[in-house]
C-alpha cells in the first residue's frame, strides 16, 4: 500500500466535545494519510462515532481544529463536509426506506433538467459508478425491500456519487456475513487504489488486524495508542481498548445437558410487507446447555424472538416449555411457565424509562402477592425487593427511586437481568444481550448466563456477534432467510464454517 | 441525579415545583389577555376586577362559579385519565352530550320514583351512555390503530346530530305551546339538590376526583394505564393486555364525561336542551393540561376556569367586555402551559420530570 | 456467487397504486352520464354542489399534505380555515376588494402555519396539542372580534371559460366556476408535480420520511418544515377564504363546522397524494350534495341522519376499513439534532 507520509489528507487537532454528563472527546488528535485504511478501534462508548460525527459536520466540537491537505478548514455542517470530499456510511443506514435506490443516491445532489428531476441521467451515472467499483445494485428497487448488504452498497455509492475523497465507515461489518465482509474489504481495496482514504470504525479485533494499514485506539474519549497492525496481537489491542488485562475467553466447563426443557416446532411468522420471515423453524434446548442462534441481522431472528416471547402472533407452529404447549401472543403465560426474556431493545421492551427502578423491578410481577393484593399495590414490598435486587446484582445507582432512563446502558441491562433471573426460571431467552455495552458489562452478562446454564436452566442466546456465539454457546443453530440452515457443536466448528452457513450454504 | 438539599425538599418546594409552570402560564395569559383588551379599547383593570367580583362576590355568584366548575371537573378528569394512557380524549364533548340527554330522558320519562332511586338511576344511565360512546374510539384505536383524535372529533359531530334529532323528534317537549327543540323538564324527584350555595354535584365531582386519584396511584389497574401511556411496547412485554387497557381508558373517560353531562342536566339545567353544554368537552382539555393530568390539578384548574366563566357575565355587564375574551384567555393558557419551554426560558426554570403529557404522534396506522 | 449478489431485489407485495381509484373514477363517470341522461337539471345541481363542497376539503387536504409530507401533523387546519374565513370576510367588508380579501385570507393561514411550525420545530411541542391550541384560539378570537351586523358587497362570481362552458353536463359544472375553484384544481396538479418531480419535492419528502438521512446530506430539516407548513397554511387560508368569499358569502361563528378535520380524513383516504385527495374530496362533497338534494326531493329521512354521513364516512376511512395506508414515517416527531 503506497501512501504519502508528507501531508495527511485529514488532520484533527485537540478536538473536544462534551455532552451533558459525559466528556465524549477529550483533546483528540488524529491524522489520515492519502490512500490508507485507518482503523479507529474502541469499545462501545469510547467516542469514535462522536469524533466522526464531528468530522462530518453533524455535531459541533467545543474546541479543536481540522486541516485538510494541510490547509485549515471549518466544518460547520454536512454540507461543508461533503464539499470537502468527506463521506460517511453510518452504523444505522441513512436511507429513506420508501425511496428508490436512485432517489436515495441523488438526494441532496440531484441531477436536474430545468426545474425537474432527471432520473434517467442520474441512473446512468450511478450504473457507471456501480460497474467501476463492483457495487452491484438495481437502481429502481425500493430500498426497504433490499437486504442489508445491498443497502450498504447503496450507501457507499451515495458517497462515490459525490466524489468522495475521505470515506468514513462506521461499524460496517456489524450487518455482514464473513464472506460479505471479505467482499467489503475487496471494495475498500479498490477504493484506496483509486486514491480514496478510508477511516474504518470498529470494535472487532480480527478485522482490524486484517484490513488496516494503521490503528488508532480510543478509550473513554481519548486516544490511548497508535500502532502498526503487523506488530500487535489481538490481546494487545484488547488491553489497550479496555485499559486492563482482558480475558478474551470465557471460562467455562463442558456442559452437562439433561432433558429437553424448551422446544419450538415448525414455527412460521409472516409479515405484511416482507412475506414469510420465519419459515418452519424447529429447535430444542435442554436443561444445562446454551443454544445459540447465529446469523446476520435481518434473517428473521427479530421476528422469531418476538414470536417465541409472545410479543407477536405466529402463523403456524408451536412453542413448548417443559412439556406444556404455550398459548399464542401471551407473554404473561410464558413468564408464568418459567420463561425469562432479556429483550433485544432494552429501551423499547425491557424497561419503562420514565418509571423508577422500583416499578421496573416488578414490571412482570406487580400483579402478584406480595406486590399487590386485591388489585391494590403494596409499595413497601416493592421497595424491599428492589433494594435487595440492587444489592444482589450490583446495580450502580444512588437509590431505588432513580428513573431507569438515568442509568447507564450496562446498569439498565443489569436491572433487566436482575428482574428476569431472580425468578424461578426454566428457560432464558437472551436476545442480543450485550449489544452496546462496555466490556465489563459484557463479561458480567456472559458469566451470568454460564452460571445459569450450570444451575440447570435452558439458555437460548440470539446474537449477531459471532465472537459472542462462539464464546458462550454449546450448540449453534444458524439462521438464514428465516430458516435454520444447520445446527453444529460450538466446540468443533470454525468461523469459516459458520460464515458459510450464515450466507446460506449447506454442507 | 443528585439528591436535593433539605431546603429544596420541604413540602412547600415540592408543591411549588409541581405548580409553578401552570401558575406562571396563567399569569402570562392574563397579561396577554390584558393587552388584547387594551387593543380592543377596554380597560383591563376594571374588566378583571368585575370578573373577580362576579366569581366570588356573594353567595349567588359563588353558587354560579361552583355550578360552572362542576362539569369542568368531570370533563377534565375524562380527558386527564385518557392522557395517562397516552390517548387524547377530544371526544369528551360528544360523550358528555349523550350522557346529558340520556339522563335528561330518564329524568322526565320515569315518574313516581323517590329521589334516592331516581337520581342514581338517571346518573347511571348517563354514565353508561358516555361509557359506550367512549368505547367506540377506544376500540377503533386499539384494534385498528385509528387515531382517536379524528374518530372522536367525528363522533362529537355525530353526537350533536343525534341529540338534535332526539330533541326535535321523539323526545321533544310537546307540552303547552313549546316549539323549541328540547326535552321536557325532569321530574322533581330527579333533581340534584343544593346545600346552601354549594351544589351537591360539586361535592360528587370532588369525590370522583379522589377516587380517580386513588385508582391511578394505588391500584394495579392504574399502574397498567400509566404503563401503557408511557411505553406500550414494554407493557406488552410485561404481559399487560394493552388493547384492553386502551379501550378501558376511553371507556372510563367516556363514563366520566357522561357523568359530568348528567350532573349538569340533573343539577343545574333541569332538562336537556341543545346548545347548552357547548364547549365543556373542550374546556376539559384546557383543564386537564393546566392540571398536568393529575386529579388534584384538575380540581384546581376547574375552579380557576369556573371562576372565569362565572364572573364573565358580570364582567360583560359592568365593564362592557364581550365574554369571548375568556375563550381567548383560555386558548392562551393552553398554549403557555403546554409550551413548557417558553415559560421555563422566560423564568429560567429547569426541566421538570414526570409531569409531561405523553400523547401519541401521527395517525397510528403504520 | 454470494447471497448478497444473488438477490439484488426482493419485490413481493407491491401492488400498483392506481388500480382502485382508477376503477372507482370510471364507475363514477359512468353513473354521472347515465344520471344526466335521466334528469339533467338535478344532475347538474348535484355535481355543482359536489364541487362546491369539495373545494375547501381539497384545499384543507393539500394543506395537510404539505405539512405532513414534511413531517408536521397539522390538526389545526380547522382553526386556520376559520381564522382566514374571518379575516378575509372582514377585509372584504372594510375594503370591498375581493382579491385583497383573498390575499389576506391566504396570509392569515400562512401566519398560523408559521405559528404551528414554530410550536412544532422550535418548541418541539406535541403537534396534536399544538393544533388544538390553534383551533381553540381561532374560535375564541373570531368569536370575540366578530360583530353580527357586518355586511359586504358580495362574493366572487362564476367566470365562464368561453365555449367550454357550453358543453352539456361538464360545461356548467367544470367550466363555469368562480376563481378560487379553478385555482384549487390547478393547485392539485401543481402540487402533484412539485412533490414527485422536482428537487424541492424530493427533499421535502425525505425530511418527512427520514429527517436524519436528509440532515446528513446537507438538507436543512428545520427550514424545510417551516416552508412547507407555511405553504400548507396558506392553502388552508385559501380554503377558509373560499367559504366567505365564494361559497357561502357570509361569516358565522364556527362556520367551518369540522371541515378542517374532514380534510384530514380526505388526505388519509387519498394516501397523502394530491390527486387521490381530490378524488376523495369529491366523494365527500358528493355525499353532502346528495343530502341537500334529498331534502329538496322530499325524501322523508330526518336531515340530521344525512348530515351525519360525512362524519361517519370519515371514521370508516380512518379506521382502515378501506385499506391500510402508510403516513410519512417521521411525522409527528420533533427532529433532534443530537
């Protein structure tokens, strides 16, 4: 990889940004050389996305400067950034779902013929870019119909359409299979060969070592290191990211599975817009084992989880807990029969953020003794239980009356875990349990799930993080396009094999 | 969140923090109202003085103020309860009309009953009518996602048509030489009495407000209603029957509005006549928002609005100011109280938690 | 070939959007022709009344479209119409100039639109409550300032469009109308073109569907919402001015009588689409026109029941009994930069 070390194509100096309560960026100074891939590595909350949003003009820095190609430059809004040749592909795509590919790409940089839009000329230009860089798309497709991998290509085309020189990719591989990730790396290679410089934000250590020319590590809003990928190991990087020695492997003994506690038979879920999203899925989980459901987001995992936890009706199939058939769309019945559910979206489903912790702790049990009798609430009993759970699960909060919305992500998850696991449970369904959490909280959750397994609970983990699946599960079922492609043993499988399954190939 | 210092935590400060935004909003609207009066050539001082005298000046004026306050408490509760569930019960007007006409009908059509039976019977009839009418937008919202604002506004107009028809048709007062479209006077046995200047209906209203407070704060049902209003997804996750709760909230709202219409008919007006009770349903919105959807807030703001309405006639007579200025002031109060930011910025206050109103945005058919 | 490359598109449930309205329109035209052959004068009267009732609904729906497509829910259309009806009427009474009165009406609507935009965008108030405030203020202010014996010199007269006005049936109905009516249909076509074939329209729709995406592309979300809401307000103002300057000819307290809310149903029925809304408005106008006609013909149904039809129809439409519809995705939610 050739790059000129003389004048960096982008430089930031002492960028500082505070949000109420947090110092998101603290005197951050980095530089990007022409034609290189710079990886910006850090755990969730380290400040990487904030920095990029500042560079892209979405946020204003409190202080600090930019230089482009050696010249000082002010970036006040995305308009300035785009004019400077900066493009960004966000973690959550910035595509208008009901618009077509062409409309999305030309939005804001429209091709016009007099006062009217010239869609055919735009289409031609887009297809030319698509061919040149190997980004195959159907220009008239409606974006919400497209799979996530294709949507990402549309995002990249959007940047190319505006003559991007500096491309920022924020966690692009979160939604890709390993094979698609390799394709993305190939595209990135094409781009750098033609002179584009890339900033690649991620928290995934393996990728960084594979694709980056240089690595900058951030932690708690500060730059804590800069290295050459050829000279470090994953372990070194992890330690830099977290600031202490990290154990990358979860300590666990071999599972001793017993009888079947949880069974899903032939489950079908249909969606009004998308058709069949869960297509005759069947699996079993035994007491004392962890079954993982792996797969790239968007292959039906969300709908599967909603159906088996009663949040959504299913259009066929059965759910059995401990030999008893469960009624449809009835979360309370599932809970009463021993299900615990750690939901994917803790703000939407898991907590009522405006309620104090007390009400959140009894969210699923408020109607029972001792928390109420004859319909009247017993506030003392609720408070006693809340205080006890706060202690037992080490929830960091000044009091039980704090609003749930005021807690950190990790502590919010602890509240949910405390609530769900303090009951007598037979099966735990954990959906993306460590998404958005810091390493300390991730370790805690993983330890807790393994402990439950060893106590005889059947544990189902749905996750799109391959590392997590491989670390804590005993068996892995891979989902693709609403079906279980295959189920393998965790101990004997490899990332490559899983990657192939996630992309739909069978053995 | 840091714990507050002792001086910030005493009883008065808690009360003040809860009340300061509505209080300041009312102040600001009175000021702007005064400006409008000056523009239209009137003297705001004499106007407001006459207003105050008309509201509380003597026993008769006080009686009228309390009479005006009573239906406002009910309709304010009808809107506030629905707000707690995240619903906007703009249909209180229609629910109130149906409650009023049904109780008015039961009041005159049934003869020979002692008051101790006749009054509750007529009241229950009105409550049931209101509850059923509130169920319609509730069911539609719960099961088809239709936004209750449009459906209830339409139902308001439909209610006017239905009551107009009944008053001019099958239930019309055909006694003597009457040609006006209205129902006959209710029997004496259906009239709600007074205790001195205080209408018993007012006392009933206060009692109902306390009951509503208890339900919302202390019961599981109230907990569920609050939950659905704050986060219907988490409520479903928790196993609550959200569709049933949404419907129930509108049914209760309708019941309360119907109750208010009945109390007004049986206690103050003495018969159902179209054209009376116009706007009480919408006043309920102002009252609920001024009172921050809390039952005690509703009582206080009903008294305020009742005083304004009670004193308006005297103000019109003494200071020659058209009584519609009250409507303008009311609109302003509504604006200022919901535009938290304006009031807070003006008086440099910090953000209050927990007292916001959560109403669904958009039309719900997504 | 990987999975991603093999599936470039997933087209499953997209039906052509024009089928149902097109079929209904053809059926309606057929009925109109048959009815004309049976009884020309009644048919003309009913169709003329249909258009007269439909015009404020169309304008109100267009207002709704401009606001909601940009992401602002406007339930204050009723109040905007009422205020504009009042100011247009008073201007007409003071100056005798109908064009000036029309302008004032449109301006009134635009100012209230600015007010709503301010409440929704800058103050980030709940838009439903914001709209209600406008409605309550409108009733109060127009009631307070209106004097009962105000008179005007008259209203807009029909302008026949030359030989076109002589064609049987469609001549008198379509080509012999007062100016605001012509303007309304012109605005429908303009709005359709603007929203779907111009740069401004693309950007405005993006702001209503995914404001953050628009923001990242350099589009000013706040300014777009202000502009669109003010244009919408001007259209609602036009609708109100129509009532006092062209339709009814005088002002009464609360004269809008729910038209602003029915306009919202018309907009939803028309799937946030100008032409669809126009067709829906004509349908509603028709049910209203039939009511008067039935009374003339002495049909013995209490008029209140016929009067209920538009309202009941609105409920049916909004409840999705005539098919689900998707509003602009980001409507009703204030846009936060961070």
